[in-house]
C-alpha cells in the first residue's frame, strides 16, 4: 500500500552529520532501502525534513522503516496511508455501489 513517510530530523543530530560529512551517505542509504516513488526535502518547524512516498508491504514493515530514523537520527517519524487521484475516484465510486 502507498504511504507518505515524513521524517523530521533532530537539528543537533543532523548538524553533526552535516559537519562530519555523513548526511549525504545516510540519505542515499535511506533512499536505496525505501525505494520511494517520490522524495522531497524541505524545512518544517525549523527542522530538516524528508518526505517520501513509499510502498509498504504490510504492518510488519513499520519497524524496519521507522527504527533507523529514530535510532540513528533522533528523528520524528509519521507514516500516513495515502492514495493518488485515480485511487480516490475508485474508492468514491465504491460508495455508490
């Protein structure tokens, strides 16, 4: 199922990874593991934030998705099941059946 994964990085932890040069490698590694449909990077609430659209196989995938960000980046992680426009229209069509 498609999900929107929001990772808001802890500023002191992220500053350290930028300063020691490991931030880019960590992002590359995360993207390689998650294989996102889309990835965006922005500032939110004054923090570095990464938003990716990923495929989540099942509920048991959550630890392997979230734990690395909690453990290594002290990040806030939110995961939202989401759909594209075609899926929304299909779902709305099911309401009238």
